[in-house]
């Protein structure tokens, strides 16, 4: 069974309609949120690292 992480989708997918609703860059997400993304899409984290 796949569990959808709507909280994470909502944090990333901001439309910018209100000033506080700005998109959040992947590297500014918490370590836990980045780990969730990294499990499924490791190239997104690797491609956005500051290395």
C-alpha cells in the first residue's frame, strides 16, 4: 500500500497567490522531507546539493 505524503506535496507545490505561499527549494526542506523525496527520486536531491 502506498501512502501519499500530502503534507510534503502541499509544502512544495505553492502557487504564490499569497505572499506566504512561495515555493520551497528542495534543499530548504527538512532532512526528513528530503529523505522522503530521496527514497523515490534520488536524482532530485543529488542534482540540487551544494556540493
